[in-house]
C-alpha cells in the first residue's frame, strides 16, 4: 500500500487549481464574515494558497510531510502565510470551537467507516456554533466501487487508478446524512465526472452548519 508521502512525490497529486466548490464556499464565508478556516487534508496546498490569497486566516493539516513541504514552499513563493501541522485527520490538533469554517476535499473517505465517524466528530468539535463546513464523500455510483479488496462493507482498496492501494469508503445518501447527523445540512449535491471510456467518478458534496 503506498503512503501519502510517496503519492505526493508524484506531480498528479499536486494539483494547482482549487476545487470549484471551494470558490463558492469562500464567497459564502465572506458574506457571513467567517475568517478562520481549517483545510483538513490540505495536501500540497491548492486550497491553502487560494484561501490565503482571498484574505482568510488559514490552517492546514495533513498526514504527509511531503505534501506539507510542497505547501510551505508554495506559500513562501506567493508571500502568503498559513499555519501547517502534520496530523492524522481523526485527531485534529486544535481546541474546541477554534474554527469558523472547515473544508475537506477528497479526504474523509480514505479510511474505514469508523475512522470517518471519528474524523467528522473532530470537525464538529473544532467548529464554533454556527460554523460551516464543506465536505466530500465517495459515492457508490463511482466506477471503482466494488473493485479491489473489500476490507469491510463498502470499503475497498482499489486495484486501479492513480491512488490504487489506498482505502476508499463509498457511501449512499442515507449514510452521508447519518454520518452528518450532528450538523444541519445546507446542501447535498451528487457530482459526477465522466472520463474517457464512460467511467464515472462520483461523489457527494455536502455543505453543513454546526448548530
């Protein structure tokens, strides 16, 4: 199984452009005056850089020191600042109610269902009341659902794709809503990208508020 440090040595894991949903989310944060943002699983820094440019106070955590080092160098080149910490996603190293908002794009589903529950619980803990989060989850409609080794129901180690060997948990809408029962769901969108050959990469994009 590859480590995330190994994967971030590869160019395809160091995306430059922010996920489109983050742009719209940032607009909402500005409208509400929410400034302190956590990027959970920040990787090589594409959202850190974007949010810092937009004037947010940004904090990023990731398990991979390789990704964090790429993010540090990118921020330095841009003359931007962000606080970066190495940590597992299920153990966020910040106090209760510290953040106004959080994003986690293509991160939370890389593990077992129980680890996802712990991670979402941590996001809830570090958000202040009224705080917002933008989270994504893998959908069972994705073409790799059922491919590779099943390590528990709906959790597979895929044998194809750029991140083959990394666990993926796939959810339906009911499960996503159950995982987020501690939040108020503002939006839940099913997103699909169709690749050459007709393969679907499908995921849930969810906007939530901590009551």
